C-alpha cells in the first residue's frame, strides 16, 4: 500500500470518528448551558475527552487546523472547567460555531479540498480572541445562530453511510449461497447418475443414490433458507438507523431558536432506540426541523407569560418515536400556549384565503386544518424562524410524499401536538392476501392479528354475528359485503377469518380464502379510485408479477363494519381514552401485558357511547383531549347510576397540583403523569384502584 492509499484510509476513518466526537461535544455543550452544579464536572469531562481526541486524531492525520482549533476550544473551556462554572450563552455560541467550522473542515479534508481552506485563525478570529468571563451578559444571539443546523445533518453524513463491516458480512453470506449453488450442481450430477443406474437396471445402486441425494437436498434447502434469512436481516440493518441520530441537530435547532426569540425551551426524546429506514429518516428530518422550530416560535410562550400562567419558565418540546407494526409514529408536542381557532379565523380572513361566511361555518377541527394551507401564517411579521409563507404545508406535502399522514391536536393554554404516521421501511410492505370470490385483495400484515377458520362452537348468530376470540366477542363482517361486491354472507364452518386490529379496535373479517402473504410495493391508485379518507383502498400492488390487486385499509374496514369489538365475561376489562394514537397504543400494550382486555376510545364522547354498550372494570383517561376532556368525562361518569362507582385514573402531560386537585374534585380515583406511565407505573396504579394484586 502506497502513502496516498494509506492517507485515504486514515481520512475515511477520521471522518467517521470525527462525526461522532463532534456530536458528543455539541450535545455536552448544550447540556452545560442549563446543567445543575453537580452535573457540570461530568459534562466538562465528556466535552474535554471529545476535544482531546479530536486534537490527537487530527494531528495524526496531519490536519493541523483541526488539531489547533480543538486545542483552542480546550483553552477557552479550561477556566470554566476548573471551577465547574456554568457556561455563559455567548461563550456557548462561539464554541458551537467552532464545532460547526470543524465539521465543515473535516468534510473538506475528506474530499481532498483541504488546500483551499484559509488559515484557521483567519476563519475564526472571534474564537481565538480572549474568552468572555463567566459573568458576561448573554447579549443578543449572534447573526449566525440557527443557520448551521442543516449542515449538522449534512456534515454528519458519515453516520448515515453504510457500515463497511456490515457489507463485508453480507458478502460472506453471498459466498455461502454460491457454495450452495455449486453443491446443487453436484446434486444434479448425482441425480443424473441415479437416473442412468435406473435405466440400466442397477436398482439397489439407484435406490441408495436417491436416498443420499434426498438427504443432501433437504440439508441444502435448510442451509439456503438460513442464509437467505441472514441476508434479509443484514440488508435491513444496513438500511436502518436508530432515530436518536436525529436528536443532536434538533436539540441544536431548539437551542438556537430560543437564542433568537429570547424564549426558554428544551427538547426531550422518547423512543430513541427505534430503528427506521435511513432513506425515510433522511427525508423526514427537514419536516422535524421545521416542527421543532415552529414549536419554539409559535408554541412556547415568553418566560414572563409562562410565569403568569403558573408554568415553568422553561417549556418542553417532546419528540416521541414509536413502532406500531410496520408503521413509525412520530409525535412532536409542546406544552405552550396552543393554537387559538379564533385567531386562525381572523388570520385566514385577513389574508383572503376564505370568505367570512365560510370561516364562520367551520368547526374547530376544520379551522386547525388551515395551518396546513399554502402561504398561511398567523404571524404578522417575518422573523428569522418563520413568517415567510413556507411552513406546515411543506411538512404535510413531505409526509404525504412518504406515504404518511400528519394530524394536529391543540388546546389553548395547554399545548400542541403533531402526529406523523409513516411506513417504517420505504419500499415493499408486508401484505396478507385474501380472496373474495375470484378477486384477491391485500391487507397490511401489521394489522392482521390472527388468521383462523370458522368454528360454529364459537359463533353467535345475531346482528352482527359474533365470534369468541380470546375472551372477547368480536363482530364478524363479510369483506365482500363491506366492499359492495355482494350481499352479506353468514359465517359457515371452515370459512376463513382474519382478526384485524387497528386504532384500538378489533374485528373478525370473513373472506372466501387465504392466498398467503407477500412483500409488495404499494402503487398510487388510479384517479377514479382516489376518494380521500373515504376510500377503502390504500393503494394498488402487483401480485405474482402481473396481477394488479387492491390493498384494503384495515381502519376503513373497522369503521365500515361499525362496532369493532364487544367485551365478554372473561378477564378484567379496561377502557383507555386518549386522542393520541401513540398514547392509546402504549397504554393498551401495558395493560394487555398486565392481563387486561382493553377497549379504546379517541375521546370522551366515544367513551360514553362505548360504556353504554359494554361494561368495564376501570377507565384510564387523558385529561387534555379535544371536545370533552378527562375532567368532564369523569364528572359525567359520576352522574350516571351505572358508572357512578367505576374507578377512573386520569393521565396528564403536566404534573401540576392544580390538575391533581381538579381530578380529585371531578371524582377521579388516581392521577398519573405521562412520564409515570412511560416509566411503567400504569398497571400498578390500575391494580391499586381495583384492590387487586
């Protein structure tokens, strides 16, 4: 290996190492700005280690500008680190700018453009100037603040590159497949020899050869299946990435937006271990960047306003990731002032988007949808962060381009939540293929809980027919009738049933036969089938190479069939009430693991309707919901004879004593914060109010 090849290898290794070290350093810097005194020594140590390693590795590669800049940043931190002092905001701005410049220069060196870079002291004269004292005023944010966040994404591309070791491992699996290919050639030759022996009447020799061949072929098939499975797993790992890789750039975006606006906020991450398709995350990061900046600019109030409202001066923006089957659910929520529908109506009228009569006829949900209109903004002026008419319309367009959807929920004075639902992997979708008459339809595997055959012993023939499934009486619906292809058929013994689960409901769906499952790519629907949310179809796909089949939305089937689940006598039963799909799924999962049969409702009104039809042992309800909130639901339950003694647990994003007092006054038996639920306290609290184990 010559010197040039050695240097290329060193630079490739350093680029990847530097990306990780710079990310660690940036995160530690931002945490130091608000860290408590006892947490600062560890953060300064973490930051110091990252800079020291960058200094040494840069010098090893001959990148003296990287080494010199790392050394200078260490010098600026030394007086603060020695006494574990808080990090002044202006000093943090300069240090973060130094890290940004280092990112850019590492990338330039890796591409062979290092010779075009100016002297590091000329590039960053302010960083090489004497450091500000710890008591220096914060002052205005520098002009460059917030401008480098896209570069944080782009210049950390080493973290998004395919891992060379993974590729080599995959190639070794491929080598094993080639070995099997050669082995199969030997088997073919053995088969030809056995055939010749048969033709020549050497029966015993042929029988022995065929026996050995059958055994070898079975062994080969088993090995080949294992290798293919390994290959699929390796391919998925190569193309996926944990979502926490998005956190540092988004934390920086929140930090810089606060510096520009004078607000105080922090970003919290839940579900950072979830992994998703790299291409999906790369496509999604621009939307997330806009949503967290939007939360600071439009959602989080000024510190004085939060003080007056009894809130903590520092707002919280929560980024939550959750995998639900083959879907990725992302929530971006804040505990700010919420969106005022009346203000939206006035802004839309002023901008001439709709007539006054049209606006007055719109309900609250329709008014909130105005936020996604192109060119709409509730801000009067243009700021560094927003107000240029390019905003949430772009976010929705980007999410829809990824075959996803975005929902908005907001309450004035309490906060705003955006929920993005997307396919976990781009490309093929696992589909269960079911036959109705001569036609085949696809249903997403993620929503198919079970496939069974009708057993008359577990069927109740009523309207609608019902089936006993794990202690629950599920409504049975005919897919052909739901799609308008035939009159509804009654379930017959041996007929195929799919148990669907979506949105917290279950349904037994009757079909004429099952065709197995397949990984299929969803294609856009023909124009005549595009019916928006009313459409039963999620798309079309090519099956068996040429047959075009339609993919049915499981949530449409549940809604079309009406009541998705009725509860029988078996098991303790809980009703979860929350307008957040993610929260419903999380609570449902925890309670089912605790042995409960779980029903779910997306709001107070739906909960009351469900309770009029089915009895439950306990209600777990969110407080902050559109329409009827958790306090009102509890009061209504206490006013009705049948539910007056029904245990109710209220759940809130806030941990305020005011919410707890209001809950007790309404008649709730217990109160939990969302943080406590995420920490696993829900089942324990439910058992406590039920007086169980």
